[in-house]
């Protein structure tokens, strides 16, 4: 692989990581704003919905389970990119 190709790939990867970092900040700010406006009842309802969703995922088998595992892998990869973007 040529040196220029590696340099361009590195620049593209760093740009992608910066984009993930910026997106994470925006999502966190939006989530913080939304959650701050919630009542205790709304918050509890959302928590119960998340628990129900988790129970539904954990009871899946076969291809549904594989899809969920794939989603978990993608989430972990995004977290790794985010951490890599913070290290400088």
C-alpha cells in the first residue's frame, strides 16, 4: 500500500471519529434536555419500557438473537471509535 493511501485513510478515519464524537455530544445534549423536562411518572414509564424491551431481546433465539448480537457489536465499535477520538 502506498504511503499516500495510508495517509488518506488515516485522515478519513480521524474525520470519521471526530464526526462520531460531535454526534455523541449532540445526542447527549438532546437527551439531557429531554430527560430534564420529564416528570417522575414519565421517567418511570420509560424505564419500564426499556426493561420490557430488554426482556424481549433476551428471550429471542436463532436469527433474531444473531441480529441483536450484531447490533451490540456495532454499538461497542462505535464506543471504541469515540474513545479513540478522545485520545490525543
